[in-house]
C-alpha cells in the first residue's frame, strides 16, 4: 500500500486569538489547520483540451463497457458491468478523460472512495494502452489528489502492483511510511 501524506505526519496548527474582552484568551482561540500544499498540475486543462481531451468528474456519459475493456487490457479481471455501476455510484471522487475521437469512452480513469472527511483510497487507475506515455495517468492522478485535498482529506492511500510503483512516487506517494503497513483480508481456500 502506498500513502500520500502519511497518517503519522505532524500537521502544524496555528493558534490565533480571537478578539475578546474576557481576561482568559485561552477560551477563545481559533484553530486553523494547515493543509499540505496542493500539487501543481503537469498539464493544464486548457492544454489537454487543445490536444482533443475532455475531463469529466461524474459517471454521466461514461461508457462502462469500454472502461471494462480498458481494465482487461491493463491486466485487471473482467468485471460485471452492473457491479461497476454500483461501485461508481458509491465512489466519492472520480476523474476520467475522453478523446474527441472516443466520445463517451474513457482513455484514462481513476477513482477514490472513503469517509469524506479523513481518509480516501484510490482505485482503478488505468490508461488505455493506445494512450499511454503521454501524461494522462499523471493528469488524472494529480486532479484526483487535488480534489481530495480540497475536501480536507489528507490521508490518501492506494494499492499498486509492484511494476508501477515508480509511477506513483513522483506524485507524492510513499511505501510504508514510519513502518505503517497495509493489510488485506484474504480467505483461505478450503482443502478438498
């Protein structure tokens, strides 16, 4: 598991007294938490549009069959379309990119689920193999992380295959910070 802005980081607090006429200034403090800086975008929305790409942040007009075919093309298992629909309806944030030639069909996709306040996990980061290597994966990740940070969510995790860990590190993700380890429930197969 990789973490963005790990759980164990110290978030500095700024204490700012509020105007008061009471002799106890401790009772009237405003606490402002300082969020980590928002990542800068490596490619602007305008630049993406000039290259024929459109960004979307909802499932409206998203071709789920094509999304599923991209999942399969990058090594994910084939999924039931109705279950993809349910998963996306229960997704807090998502970004997908279409090219003007693929109207409604994604060429890059990423989504995040979580509690909407403290924690989020990023899932299903994929780029159509025909569109890989031009920065679309980075574009969806930067925007997804920015959306989560703008909501005040700073504990952002994701699961990754070892072969693509190098993609996530420059985006601010680290493995096992301060000894934190992710765990996954796994059923033991019954012996026959």
